[in-house]
């Protein structure tokens, strides 16, 4: 259920309603919008007392009590009609600005990461990506530098001022990864690893949740619900292509997920055209499409020498190509009414 408060309610009045929600057996989840506050009440309505009594108990504070029809509650637009914005250091994702998150698939060396970081920053990126713990299909392929990679990311952040996103693979590394990153990425192979999602949510860091390889949108939204239900409102959905019968591209990038997520959820949506296409030559066109369709950020793999990359070489764009791509995108971003 969601409880909509009247505009201009004081903190004290809000606290009184929250206390009552708790005493009725529900867990309150507070969402403060620009105009008014909405409280999601989590709990089993069959076993707990009705929340309808709040209207009569607090007639000057509570506007209405509404059921959320969807299976996903806190991520749904029903619960939170306006767009959520996620603060990452000095940046805001989900607002007017479309953010470029760019960098290598894997952190390989100081030189490779620093070269990438400086180039993507100069081209206008605000967030540096780079995998330190890598989910590889084969156990014989490069598994990432681990903590050493995290340290290199922290160094690149210090020297360039870029924010950092990196993947969390295991619950046991949640605190370690959170110590070094600004955004935690949950990869496609782990997007329904609910214990991992809970551990990631509990770090309090913004979470970028990739769509699983064969995940329906409803399942993806429900996976996102695990983050919000664990007291972390900072969730970004990321479409990175799904498995279809098509083999020309590595995956089929489902750009239609953008308006669907926008319709169903208030959380920002990020597009990863690199894993989506699996080939560098399609990245620019997919970025343009994503911008036109309302993406809030793009997650792009960039490498100083893609042919020599230790992972995902064929889909990474060179530093020069990224610089040109970022330049080319500008007109599309403005045409979409964004910055
Ligand atoms: C990646 O971003 O390098 C990655 C492994 O992504 P995904 O989980 O989407 O495959
Ligand atoms: Mn990759």
C-alpha cells in the first residue's frame, strides 16, 4: 500500500504517521518528492491490520491510501509518480543531463586505465567504468585484477575527478567494493542473485542493475525491488541486450525497454550498447537510438588498444572513436531536450 501525505506536512506530522504504520505491523519506506511525501508500507495485508484507518486517524495529514497493483511496489511509478534522481558525488543521474559512463571492460594495468580515464574525461564522460572482478563465461579467461584493480580505479578517480562504477560479483566482497566505488554494478549473470542484491543494497551505494540474459522486464523490476525494499532508494536499471535467435550481434539490445521502464518505474535507465551489440561498429548508432528513446545514461566500453584487450576486445571502442562518438552524440542529446 502507499500512503500519500498532503502537501506541506511537517517532519513531526510525518513521524506520527510513520509511527502508526509501524504499530500496524508494516515497514514504512519514505519517498520524498518535490511537492509531497509518499510512504510505501511493506507488509502482508492479509495478516496485518488495514491501513485505511490512517485516513480517519490523521485527516489533516494523510491525503489517501492506495493499493499498488503491480507485483513490484517501491520501484513502480504508482508508488512514486515523478522521476527519481540519483546523486553520485556531484552528479545527478535521471535529471536533464545524459551521463556518459565509459572505460575499459576490465582494468588491466595502471597505464591502460589512466589513458582510458583521461581520454573519456576529456570527451565529456563523468563516470569511469572498469571491471576488477570479472564474470567470465570460461574459468580459463582473465578473471580481473580484484582488489588491485579497485585500487587502480580509486587512483584514476583521485587523479581525474571522475566518479567510478565497477561490478560486484560476490556477497563476500560487498564492503570491499563499496569502499572503492561510487556505483556498484550488478552484472547480467547475477541480476537474480537476490542475496547479492541485498548485500549490495545494504552498502548504501547506488546500484546499477543489469538486465539478465533471459530476463523478462517484470522479473527485472522485481529484482530491482530487492534493492529498494532493503532501504536503498538509489537504483539504476541497465539494459545490456538479451538472448534471442539472432547471432549477427552478441545480444539483441532491447531499446524498447527504455519507454517500458520509464512507464513502469521512476528509476533511471542506462543503456549498455557494448555488451548489447558485442561489436564496436554498432555502438554509436545504438547510443543515438538510446538517447532518442529517453535513456538517462550510456555505459560504453572504451580501450586504448581494443585489439589487445584482455576481455571483450571486439566490442570496445578506441579512445579516438569514443571522442568522436561523444562529439557526434551532442546534437542528438540536445534534440532529445537533454544536456
Ligand atoms: C561488463 O559490463 O563488462 C559485463 C560483464 O556486463 P554484463 O553483466 O552486462 O555482461
Ligand atoms: Mn565487458
